[in-house]
C-alpha cells in the first residue's frame, strides 16, 4: 500500500486534495454519494486513481468512496451454475457424439477476478467447453457411457487448475446428456439383443443338462427296488387320469409287467 501511495505523483496528490475539498464543501450532501453499501454476498474492489487500494476486497457493509479519486467494482461471491452448450466431440474410437454439461463455480478472490481477467464468467464458460471437448476426446464411447462420474472429476480438476489464477473455484462439473447418432443406437441395441439371446440360450442349455442328469439319477433310483417302476407307472397314470378326467382300465395285473420283463430278459 505504501508503494501505491508513493507512485501517485504530484497530480495524484492534487486530485486527492481536490476530492477531499469537494467532499467537505458539499458535506453533508456528498456523504450520501461517498458511502456505498455492499451486500452480504458481494464485495467491492476499490481503485485509488487506477491502482487497487488493497490486496483484499472490501465488504460487506458500508465503504467510503471519494468522488474524482476512487472507483469500485462489485463482485458477486455466490455460486454460479452455467450450462455448457452441446459440444460435438469425436471419441477415441472414432464415434461422433453430442455432449452437454453443467459447471458450478464461485469466485473466491475478487481482486484476481477483476485484475487478471476481463470477463471471468465468459472466460470460465468458454474454458469449460474446450476442456470438455479435450478430455472427452481421449475417451472411448464405452468409457464415456460407463465412467461419466470419473470423467467429470477429470474435467473439474483441469478447470480448477486453469481458473485458479482468475480467483475462481470450480465446485462441480456434471455431464448432463450424451447424444449418440441413430445408426449407432440401432447397432448398440442389436448388439445388446444378441448378447441377451446368447445368455438365454446358455441358460436354457444348462437347464436341459441339469434336467437330464436329474432324470438319469431318478432312473437309477427307481430301478433299484423291484416295484419301483411299477409304482411310478401307477403314479403317472393317476396324474394323466386326473388331468383328462378319464378312467384307465388295466386288463392284466400290474405285477405281470415285472414277470414279462424278466422273461424277455431271460430269453
């Protein structure tokens, strides 16, 4: 601050004296023009004859600004949400996509936002667009669809390092929408349908294999006792008769099936 006062020069001191004199002559009318009210979510960067008065912004509350000597710029410190317009990108696997995003940021250093950049909001939005295209251009379409949150963190880190010198802190970056050409959507749908059919065929084949093994084991179990198969026949006939509402008549005793089977085996 002392260096700034020393660099004012003779003309500067004359202007400062005149501003104090004008404020005293027109007092108390001039006091209303000299006192500025800064809101809670704002701060003011005050310039003394073109030089920033201090490294820290003033406010909130009332500040004193002398006419003909001081000028000030208000800076909004609230969180800003900007929509990134649709960007046409080319992924690493040569697929064209339209990507929309949202960036949330706030100004944490009003002096840097005023002194280091002309329009901090416009510059942050333009940088968000270019960073989005650059980061997504290094990813494949599958990575873009599957790892959206990780890619958003990468974009946030790249933006944060670039906007730090502007006094901007990037709080969050979100990928809002990914537009894929219709031909690519149809191809992906056909691929997914083919994968589902393949899995269904595999499951059906496994089920048939398990059923055949179970049937083989049941045959072995039923063949061990002498009357096992005959009881199974009776149970099957009973189930058929119950379903079709019919009566089954056996002209021969059931135990003859076993003797017939033994005779045929012996012959």
